[in-house]
C-alpha cells in the first residue's frame, strides 16, 4: 500500500523535472531581478525593493521554519500527543507589534523616495508625451515657440511577429523615432493621452506614468549614463497594447542639440514640400507606404478590414465618396478610428488618401495634393 | 414520514433545500472553473513562445478578460456561496437557510448571467476585450458592441451575490441553535458573516459603475469621457472601491475553511479564536480604505499616494496574525496529512508568499516599477489560486464524505495535490521574475528576454489543468463508488456538522440541537 502510494507521489516529481528540461537546454537568459537603472530614483526604488524583499525573506524563514519543524516533529505517526493550549496573550501581542515596527522601518525610506519622485520642480526641459492607440507622440516644448513634435512607432516587421523571420535582439522594443534626452539634465515629462488610457514606462529610468485623456500628469528623470533605454506601454489600451514600445536615447548635450536642430530643419523642409505638386505615381507610392505603416494594422494590408470591427477600405463608402469626407475621416478620425491629422504631414495625408481611392479596386482615378489637405485644415 | 427530495428535473428547478442549492452552486462553479481554465490555457499556449502563433491580439484580449471575469464571478464566488449553503445551516444547527425561495432565485439567475456573458464570444466585434477591470474609456467609447451584454450580465451576477449575502446574514443572525452564541460559531460562519456584509456594501457600487458605463455608451452622458467633461480616473476609484473589498470577499471564507481543517488534522483546538475573529473584522474594515493602491501610477497627489500606501501596509498586520495563528495551531499538535490538510498547509505557505508580494506592492515607489507587470499577476495568482482555489479544494475533500456519504480515494487525492502544487508553482513563480525583468501584463507577445520564464509558466499551467481533470474524476468516483464514510469522518473533527449521519439527511436539525 505504502509502496504504491509512494510511487504515485514520485510521478509528479518526474513530471516536474521533465517539464524543466526543454527550458534548461535552451536556456540563454534567466533575468531575475528589477533593474537598478540609471537614475537616482530608479536606484532608490531598487533599494526599497531589496529591503522589503529581505524583510520578507527573514519573516518567511522564521514562519516557514517553525512550520516545517512542527510538521516534521509533531506528527501522529511519530507518536506526538496533542497539546491543548489555544491562547497566549503575550505571544499574540508580540506578533502584532513586531510587524508594526518592521512596517514603520519600511515606511520611512519609502516616504522619502516618494517625496523625491514627486519633486517635479525646476526642470531644464519639458517633453509632452501623448499616448495614442498604438503609438507615442513626443513634443519638445520650446520657449521660442518652435516646438518639435513627432510620433514614435514600432518598427519590428510583421514577418518577425508571425515567425516568418528570426526575431531581432530588440524585438518589439524598437521604434522608428526614439525620444532623445540630454544626460545630466532634469527632464520633465507631461503625460497625457488622446484616446484611451496608456502608461509610459521605462524601467531603467524608474518612471511609470499613466497617460490619461483629460489629464496632464507630471513625471521627471535625470539620466546619469548615456545609453538606449527601452520600455513598453503598461496599461491595456486595446488590440496593439503589446506593440507600442518606448525607446529613449540619453546622449551628451551636444549630440542632443544637434539632433534637435536636425528635427527643426526637417520640419521646415516639410513646410516647403507642402507647396509642391506631386505626380499620381509619387502620391500612390508614398501613400502605399503610409498605409502599410499606419492603417494596415486595422484595415489590413489587403484593405479588407475585420468584419464588425474595422471596416474595409475596398469599396468603402468614404473611400469612394466625396473627397472632402475622405480627408475629413483621415484627419479627424471617428467611429473608433484615431485622428491622423497631427501625426501625418499634409503630404502623407494627400498620399494615403490618393492611394486608398485608387487601390483595392477603388478606381476613383482622382488625386489629392498636399495643398488640398492644408486648405481643408485651414477651413476647419 | 420525512420529506425526501422530489424527482427529476423539477427537484433541481424548484428546490428550496439548502443542500440541493449548495450542490448546484458547487457544480456550477466547477463548470465555470473549467471554462475559465480553458481561456487561461489559450492564453498560456499563445505565450508559450515569443511571436504570434495561435490567436490574434484582439482575441487574446478577449481571453484575458473572459478568464478573469469567469474565474472571479463564476468560479470562486459561487463556490464559496455553495459551501455556505451546505455548511452554514449545519454548523449553526439550523434546518435550512432563512430565505429558501430567494436562495433558489439567487442560484438560478447565475447560469443565465454566464450564458449571456459567454455568448458575447460569438457576437460581432467579439467578447469584452478590456480586461476584467474594464477601465473606461476603453470599455465605453472604444468598446465592442457586446459591452452592453457584459453590463447586463454583471447586473445579474451582482443581484445574485446580494441576495446570497442577505440570505447568509439572515440565517446566521436568526437561525442559530440555542446556546450557539456568536463567539461560539465556527470561524467559517464568522468569516462568511463578515464577507456577506462586504458583498452588500460593494456589489451595489459595481452595479453603479456599470450603469454609468451604460449611460455613457447609450444615453449620451459623459461620466468617464474627458471630452465631455467626465473623468476616466473616477471610473478607477469607483471600480476599486468595489474591487479591493472584492478580493477579500474571495479570501475571507477561505480563511474560515482553513481554520476548520487545520485543527481537525492537528487534533488541537484553533489557536487564538477570538483574535481570528477580530483580525477578520479589521481586514474587512481596512479593505474599504486601501482601494487606490491599485492606482499608484495614475498621478494622485502626494498625500493621497502616501495615505493609501500606509493603509495598505497596515493590512499586512491582521493578515500576519492569521498566519501566525494557523502555524501555532499546528504547533505541538498530533498531525496527519490527509488531502484536505495538504491543501490547507499549502494554502498557508503559498498564501503567505502572496502576502509578501502584496507587501512589496504596497510600497508605492516600488509599485512604480511593479505596477501592471507580471509581478502583479504573480501576486494575485498566489493569493487566489493556492488561496481561494486551494481552500475550496480542501473544503471539498474535507466535507465531501458528509455530503455524499462516501470517501474519496486518498492516494488519488494526494496525487492531485502534488500535481496541482507543482503545476501552480511552475506556472506562477516564474512570473515574479518575468515581471521584475520588465514584462508588462496583458500582452500577447514579448521580447525573447522573457522567453524562458514564459515557457515554464505555460508548461506548469497545462500540468495544473490536467490535475483539475483528475480532481473531477476523483469527485465523481467518490460519489459513485467511494468507500462508505462514518458519521465523524475524521478522527479529530469537531462541530455540529459531524453529529449528523453521513450522508447528511435531506433535512437536518429540524429540531434544534443543544449547544453547550
Ligand atoms: C498582505 C495583504 C495584501 C497586500 C498588502 C496587497 C497589496 C496589493 C497591491 C498594492 C496591489 C496593486 C498592485 C498593482 O496593480 O500595482 C494588489 C493587487 C492585487 N491583489 Fe493584493 N494585496 C494583499 C492581499 C491580497 C489578497 C488576499 C487578495 C485576494 C485574495 C489580493 C488580490 C489582488 C488582486 C486580484 C490584485 C490585482 C488586481 C488587478 O490589477 O487585476 N491581494 N495587491
Ligand atoms: Cu487591493
């Protein structure tokens, strides 16, 4: 009888070991702990984390120690006779008071760090972060009024996500336009959202702030070590919640200045480009690229959409209807679709509208110029 | 002649017998446990490796949402109501529940609620996909059309819970046998009494918040819509004002179960009975004052953040008292380790581990790193799976002989325990690591950095799932062909429920017993 039950008990143990095998043989990385990060805040948080962790270990060793001791010694099969005590005021007082003391010891440094985190004054630089489904927009606020703003989108190709190609090192943690910040400077983030709630998180900075429509919340960081720091959206925000990473490049001041100037020049160039007239071919090709990057995640690459959720572009009433309505939908969004008027330049909007009206069997034959989009926006 | 049960389907449809209704609750919960389990295994199968293999991201979100809703409202809560139905009258020497017809109603609306909820999977736009916490505006302006059915289902579940709670309070306060004073009641009865008050306090809040969603979606209001002057953060405050007491609704009755089982198998009275009662009451009261610890990152002002941090840390004290009491109950006992005891001991150890991570999460600055990562997923699964689920399992093994008059197979029971124990730790322990390493929760795909821990979790989850199929087999086998049980069933058992024959007759305590 005993033999049989013993054997049965060993079975799950084997199952456990066998289950571990594949994981072990492919083992390359077993990350265990929170990052210490590269800011004073992230280091303080890491310190708190370790401190409370060791308290838990100590309490655990005592409690589980007593428990295993008693399970081993006070068992009927070893002839233990039950005692009858069921109260002991001293003991009960002790194990109420000691935890209180430990908690007070923990609360003091936790409060200090909290004060530190909440001190958003005297920033050298302000960046407005806006969460969109499913991308981030960064706007560098400039006292001269020449703000720089751009969107930051995932660049991991679909082929990697669908396993057609091997995954790169920064799979799902790479973007087209990272945020740049200078090291050694206090950077204040003003965090908000345009549609649903998102959350902007970079573990190495120790910053996580929910991006909430209607609110602008503050957070700050001062990075000490140059480098590339990666994070993700941490508040469920719909379908592509897992696909809107955050990438921050912390660089020397000079490099930062050069980058910012580059951005400004690009903005001026776009303002120029808006005045040009493009050929149908140019519009169609650029439009296709814009479509695949911004639209295909919902309306799909074949323009067929997802029944009941995302309407098809092929044969769509809007894409085959009046041009003004079509531009309006792209610029302002609606019925669950985000507005693209800010994210896309007038050139891009003109291109993608032209593309949609002439692709997927929508042979409208018309073309839209950047200036049409500018006029539309001004007419609003 | 004593009345026996009616025959056929009408017995179950029209029954007002607390034992019949208890059984129906338990079977219903078991069914929901498997349904929610299937959703979980779909999630774990997708997360087995990086990349998208099995489901679309939108469907993945439907699975995480439905898994949470079904497990919380369909598996854990009804299971405890089922246990209360069976055990509370027998433990206090009452012939039945105080409000038997309402009892029937509160059960029978549940299958409709869940049929409605499950049917959303087949609707255009799919099932709810905004998480079991359904934060607005993702669950309002941006929700699939099925959200309206979800709201209606939640209303029905809430009504059922409130009726169940009223019934339990009425029973405990009015139907105790002579001599059964409040401070003589078994702890399971006490914890349920307190839980019932929590339910009555917070289920209307849940009903309120979903009604506000309904108004926003269909009647042009803007409670949670910033563009209309509303406030998405208000949603979270209301939700968690319900949500935090809710997590205690799912654990207090578990404390009661374990406080019944450990003394039985330690053959020694429960240590610190009255401090257990007071600790339960203080946890319940504190549970109303800590809700915003789920919202440390929403940008509350400093002082709000600080107060909620301190209150949350304070909850660890009465929770600790309970654990110390259980350990001291075992101390110098004469222990045997039958299946209910194994599950209860695992409860104490693993629930404590969940309490530790809870304490870590309570440290607001540290929560900036933990929040909405797999670390939180590890925390709440440690308190809910080896907490709520293990206690329910322990209760079934412990009282099944009384319910059906037959014993389960001890060897199979222990095998079930070890499979579940290993499966669960394999599933949830690695989540601490993937979370600390930076993996957010509720994502269908992830960087290969997290791959090993995820694979381990997925393997563990299938082991855990298989263990529950074994559980079903064990229960059915016991009912059909188990060895006959004695009336006392366990050598160390105490309490009124063990004074009646096994199986418990259809009507018990029609004349009140004497309690001294
Ligand atoms: C020592 C006691 C406990 C403390 C201090 C504690 C603390 C916390 C904190 C601070 C969070 C929020 C973490 C975050 O989202 O960043 C949390 C989440 C959670 N806790 Fe606990 N907890 C404790 C016990 C429990 C118990 C007993 C249960 C249920 C049986 C429970 C269930 C949950 C659940 C379900 C969540 C996550 C809900 C969600 O976001 O989906 N906790 N806990
Ligand atoms: Cu909570």
